[in-house]
């Protein structure tokens, strides 16, 4: 399968999105449904997707799981859960089928070491026991704590969202590059090739400004631990869906066919356990 491993859907008539905290978000301050995304998927041969939480809400997670259960391209949901909840295991068990991972907006926590708090590490262990993946939504500030958490829970698969959001618009390289390489040295973490366009100058970005960051991700993790994600519709603040796909294709242009297949589907399929074709029927008598 060709997979878009990171997109969002939200309905502002049901709940606000608190992260839309200023005029900068006005271009995307509307509801986005699967029907809005579908033409982009069809146009770029995307067979399956992962929809990712955008608010800290069990209600949103349940709604996304209901959507994923219907006909359509959604192959899994990365929802939200309170990692500090003593009843986390029971909460997860009560959710409908289709949850493949959990994410929290760690980048918004005042404490840069939030991920290594004892109650959070306990929650991460519960996710591992439940067979779920944890998506790391962090910035360079939180990368040291992310590495500590990944080492502390080696039986949990982690996925780094948006390459930890390097400051592409400022041209910042360090300490992001070294911290990313250090994190990539741990075998239980992968990385999404996503979100970089919105870290660049929205009105004046050029591919040559973004591609070095994307290629560093590929070099650090290797194609077998990198997965494409559009970050739609957030990406539309800076670029269209087709532009994001083109950037990912340019970043992976030097790779072989099998490695590109990993980035555009294989890695996401393995890490999240989605997109695997059914076993063939046994031959008849």
C-alpha cells in the first residue's frame, strides 16, 4: 500500500481546536472532512491513511475511530490518551477497534522533561503492553527527553512526528541535527517525513531550503524507519498536498525502488501494523 501516515480531520461545530490560537490559523479555521481529503489521495495514488488526533479529547478519538470503521482509506487512528491516568489500561481497552497509536502535544508542555516524568513513563509502558505506538510531537527543545524516554521503554515503538520541527525558516541546523542523529541511534524509533514545509517561510520557501533537513532524516534513520506524511490540512498554510508529495519524492529521488516503497508505505505498514494484504485463500481440493 501507498500510505499517507499523517493527516488530520476536525469538525469545528463539535469542538474548537485550542492550538489555533491566533490569526495565523485563519486560513485553516474551518471543518475538514474525509471528503475534502479524498481527491488528493486519489490524485497521488494513496491507498491508505493514518488520521492523527488534533485535540486532547477522548471524544475526538472515538469519533475518528468510528470514521475509520466505515468504508474509506483510513487504515488506523493515532488518538489521544492521558498517559498519567492511573486507569489508562482500562480506558484504552474500552475504546473501539482501530486505534494503532497515541499522541500528546508534548511541545505545549511547559516542562521540557515532561516525557520522563515517572507517571508518563508508566503510561508509555502501558501503551507498549497494549501493542500501541507512541507518536512523539516534540520540538528540538524536547529531543533530549524524548531520547531518554525511548531508551527507558525499549519494548514500545515510537514515531517522531515532523522530524521534531527544526526551525527551517531560520536555517537552524544545530542542535537539531545532532539530537536527531542521537535519537535515530535507538532501534525502537522511526520518523515521519512530514511537517517540514510549515517550519519554513510559508510565503517564500523553496525546495532547496527544506530538502537538506529531509535528507538528514533519511540518512539518520534510513528509509526502513522513515514514513511519508502529508500533515494535511495543516500543510496548506504553506503548500498544497501536491507540493508536499513532490518534496518527499524529491528527497527520496536518489533511493532505490524498494527504499522509496518503504518511505511511501512499507515503514508505516510495519510500524503501525496496517496495510498488510490478507493472506491468500488455501487452494481448493
